[in-house]
């Protein structure tokens, strides 16, 4: 009886191992990576800040945003960090900590949307190139080579310069200039799985090309693309801040981190804190995304691990 | 070998044509009529029409693009809207300045990044290695403009040993004014080079031929420089090649911080003046420059990677 019981438990354990989805396996692997978990926690905190600030704005009808984040209070001009203002105040006497917290949404949302847009434009091209190969592949990839020939930030600057400075145009610029690298990654991962037996099986039962790509190839080619997306978010965040810094991105008085630094430069001699803290937040955010992306790569795609 | 070089050169031509067409097309979207901008708001419609005809603005897109390319080949980059001066005369010195900045940045990144990466790999998991891995993690994630501001804060404002901005001339002056911007610009690349060197060296360290060489009684230093480094060099070269493009891009921001008179700052200024021909010319020139740098790196592969060399030698036979 006891032996039978044991057998049952062993069998059920085998069953649970089998039942684990690919996602659970990856998550188990990911959890064990301490650095990746640090990255995840920082990102979670940032997302929390983002949600809270948006909720506050929504519930108070922007009154807190208007009276603390935007409104000038020259009595506190360039105030040093203190108990009342943890990170000090900026050149217009606005609390720097509040401005930085409210600035989180620009970096996170724009970074994420820019990368998603790059993928939405570049991904399908890469998929078509990888799936069909031959002349189509050659034609698409040569066009992408041209996009890659222009330095990323220059292409983005040219697009912003032509379309005019606005958040939407910034997003378009970042999305378009980043698409080429996504088409390359997607193409490579589609090519890696397109000759698999299950694809052949799907073709044998008469599935259409579209169905094969969407239902069989895409889910299996997803891992490297996902890794690329997370790793690129960090770069996109830096680009948003960089373009805002030179005045081509988010415009003041919006508290975007790069835009805060633009004006901070002029007060560096008297108020180092205005230039130091927004940068520290930027670095921490980008490091978090890099750690998270590296962890994701190790968990999802052991082959890529160096 | 020559075959390889010629082939690489020929492959560059379509890329260059494509890149110029891309930037030219993007600039087509710019709002405003150039003729109106040049003549001002008071100009009559007739005057504008005459100038448009003179400037060839009424020609179809393809004609204008071909004219742009033929002029470019002749060294004529057009006329600026801002000051009616020839762009080529304004841009040439600036291109040189940008190249000085980007070149020094690459030099610093290589001179610091590779040795640091090697030591990190040899002393894997040591205190030094951990410190370097932490530093490079943050350095690779730091925005160039923020690092630049911090360096100015420390070295120019607090310590007062280096100039905070501008480009000086003469022997110590140029070098001193170059240190902060070049260091700033090199930071990300330096971190990436150090990390790649470490990873690439670690892969080589475990190879059998290293054990053999060590068993023969070679000195560790000879082993590292003669046997490990050449074999670890290809990924490092790739990274240097890739980062040169982003270095040229990064120079735009760095030049703005340090008031460095390069093309990057010229572009930013031109954008604020809506000076489309200047933007077009500068972006095109930087794209051409970065394409040629990539070509140069590709050619270097042939010297470093014996596989490419032998591929072409065997073809000859």
C-alpha cells in the first residue's frame, strides 16, 4: 500500500514537471538570478511610481501636478537638499524629488512605446524576410542596411527636425530609427525555426503561410525578440532623455529627466543637486532594464548565454 | 586580398546611395517653403515663384535628388538658409573637429577598455574584476550628457584643472580642452569594450592551445599578448566598429555640453533655425563618415581573421 502511495506521488511529481509551461520554466530560471531580480524590483518600483503619479493626476484633476510640479515658487529657488525637500529645489523653486517622480512616466512610457513601435514596424519585415528568403529577403534586408548606415540618434534627429518637435513626432522618430535592428533580430529567429518539423507538419496539413507564421513560427521565435525588446528599452530611455536634453524631445516645463538637466547646466556652480539626481534616476532605470534583459536572455535562451 | 577590399568597396555604394536617399526623403517632410523662408514673409507670390524656379524646387523629386547627389560628388552641399553661405565651407572644419573628438574617444575607449578587460578576465572573480564589472555596468547605462555634466562639475568647477567647455588650439590647449569631452564620449564605448574583451578572453583562456603553450613554459605575459589576445580580438573589433556609429551620434550631445565646434552642434543649431539644407548636408556627411568607418572595420577583419584571408587566397589558387 505504502509502495503504491509512493508510486503515485512520484508519478504526480513527474506529472507536475511535465505540466510546467515554458513560461514557468523560464520564470524558475529567472528567479534564481539575483541580479535580474534586482532589475525586476527596480522596474516594478518605477512602474508603481508611474501608476501612482498618473492616478494622483487623474483623481486630483492635475491640481497637485500644477501647483507642485509645474508652478514656480521662487522663494525656494535652488534650495539645497533638506528634510523639507529631500533632493532640494530647482531654479524655479520646484521640489526636485516631485519633479523626478512625475518625470518617471515620460521615460518609461516613451521608452516602452518607442521600442514597441520599432518592433511593430520592423518585426513584420523581418518575419517576411526570414520566412520567404531569396529575393524578398535580400530586398528587405538591403533597405534595412540603409537604415542601419545612419547613426540611430542622427536619424531620429533628422525625423524630428523634419516633422517638428512634439511627443508624437519623437515617438515616430524613435520607432522608425529603431526598426532596422528589430527586423534583423526577427529575421534571424524566424530563420532558426522555419525549418523545424512542426512547421513542415503544419504545411503538410495545408495551413496557409499567414497561419504558419502567426501560429507556429512567431510563438517559437519570440524568445530572442523579447530579450531584444527589454534590452532596447534602456537605450530608448537614454535617447528620449538625450533628445530632450538638446531640446528636440519633451519640452519644459514638463519634468522629463533629460529636460530637467538642460536647465540644470546653467546652475551647476551653485546647485549641483539639480544635475546630479535626475541623472542618477536615469542610470538606475537603464541599469535595471539591462539587468532584467540579461536575466531574461539567460532564462529564455540558454544558447545566447555567453 | 585585393579582391576582398574591392568587393567591400563596391558594396558600400548602394548603401551610401540608399542612406542619402533616406535622409533626403525625410527632409522632404519638413514644412515651409524654402523660397518663402529665404525671401521673408513680405515677398510677393511672383517673386517666390521665380525663386522656386531658380532653385529648381518645382522639379520632380527624383530630379532634385539626382541633382543633390551630383552636387554632393562635386563637393557642393548647397546653401544655408540661415546666412546664405555655402554649407561645404562651414561644415568641413566642423567635420574635422567632430572626427578629432570621436577619434580621441575611440582611442581612449580602446586604450583603457581592452587592458582593463584583459586583467578582469585573467583575474576573474577577483576584487578588481568585480569592481570593473560593477563600474562598466553603470558606465554603459549612463547618459552621455549627464556624465559630461558630472565631469565638468568635478574637474572644471570644483578642482579647476580642466576647461569646462570650448575647443582651444595649440599644443597643451587643444589637448586639455579635449580631455573632458573625449572622456565623456568614450564612456559607454569603453564600458562595452571592457566587457566584450573580458567575455571574449574568458572564452579563449579555456582553449587547449593555451594549456599547451603554458606547458611549453611560456611566460604568462607572452601567453596573454601573443596567444590569447589575437584570438579574442574579432568580437572586440566588431564592438568597436558598431560603437563608432553611435559615437558619431553621441558626439551631437557631447558637443552641445562642451560647446565643441563640431557637426553635431551645427545640426542642433540648424534645427533650431529650421535650416533644412544644413541639416540635410550634415546628417548625410555623418552617415557617409560612419559608413566608411564600418568599411574600414570590415577591412580590418581581413587582417585580423585568418579565415577571411585564407578564403580569398584559396580562391586565387
